[in-house]
C-alpha cells in the first residue's frame, strides 16, 4: 500500500514537465503550485510523523495537508487529462527537487497560505 508520503511525492512535481505525445508540456501555473505544495506537505507530514526536528517548526500538517493532496491530485488529473501514473512521476520529481535543492523552508510559507485559501 502506498504511504501518504509516497503518494504526495508522486503528485507534487510541479516544476517538472510531463511527457505529452512524445514531447514535453508545462503544467499551468495553478497546477504547478498545487503539485509543489502537495509535495511540501507530504515531506512535512512524513517528517512530523517520524520525529524529524527540522519540520516540527511548521504547524501540524495532517489531516488538512492530506486532504489538499487528494483534492489537488484529482483536479490535476481531471483538468489535464493526464494519467495517474504521469502525475505520480511528476510528483516524485518535485519532491526530490525540493529535497535536493533544500527548498522546503522556502516554499512552506506560501503553501500554508494556499492551504488556508483552499478551504480545506
């Protein structure tokens, strides 16, 4: 069974283009932000669940972060016609990008605002 972290990581590759018809297409900005924040929430959620002190400074992300993730995944699939697998691959890449470039603390303030604005 897929964990929330894995699922969110699969969803959140906001800045990585998805392959379309053998080429590469960029996601609209709204979807890119949803993926980025979903990846950030997944990373924070995973860290909080596993006692990572680095993410304890952020507000408790679950269950709202999980719901944001689920709704974002569904919206991206519905709006773009992408498959779940395509979105999953993009999410993996985005989560890895956030980790590799040490961007989590940079994106979380905006993502928390997005979470509040979402009504979740």
